[in-house]
C-alpha cells in the first residue's frame, strides 16, 4: 500500500512513482478515487496508458472503474473529464476570489520581513568587516535567505563591502 501526500495536481509524486516501480505485469493499480491519480484528463490518460503498456490494470474504487474491460474504459474517460472540469471550476473560483480581494485593495503574498529601518541597520552592519550575513540575520531575527534576496552578490560569495551596495 502506498499513501501519497502530494496533491493529484502535482506531477512530482514520489509514492506514485514508487508504486509504479513496484507493480508488475498482471497487477492492478488501485486508487480510492480518480482525482487522487491525476487532475487533468491528459495526465490521467497518460498514466493509465503507461500502466496498460506495462500490462498493468487500473481500478478506482469510488467510481467503480476497472480499465481491464472496454465498458469501464469509456466510463474512465468520462469520469476523467469530470475531474478535470471540477479542477478548472476550482481554479476559476480561486482566481475570482483573488481578483475580488485585489479590487478591495487587499494585497496577496507574505508580509515583508524587513522594513526600511531593518535594511538600513543591515547595511550598516555589513559595511563593517566584523559581521557576516548570518550574524545580521540573527540580530534582526530574519532568515539569511531573506538577506540574500537583497544581496545577490553575497549569495555568490562576494565580500560584504560589495554586497552592501545592493541595499
């Protein structure tokens, strides 16, 4: 039994890959529901065709689909189209919600970790040879990666004197 934690919409699915590597010709891959295997019709068909090419059947318990029979192959394609349709509706609703929030003046994304005063303090500390980016990050209670967004040369190994000019 393989339990995937990633969304069916994701291409990189380690448990599905492990299951595909484990099963052999004559076996049947069983999933709880079609949308756990894939979210787009194309991805679903590609996955099932790849299984069929290896002589492996496919079965979905919720939709009672077993692709080893021709009648169920038709039902499989219909349910796959419905899953893709549902996914596109979710995407449209999400986009509409984000657009409505933006129209009301709400901004998306994370709040900034560093304000202008923090950046000036970081600039001053990095101008001295006694502080590293990690030292500055600890003092300002921010992850070093945050500073590297403001200091591209520091990430590449440039000196602090070169890096501080990017604030």
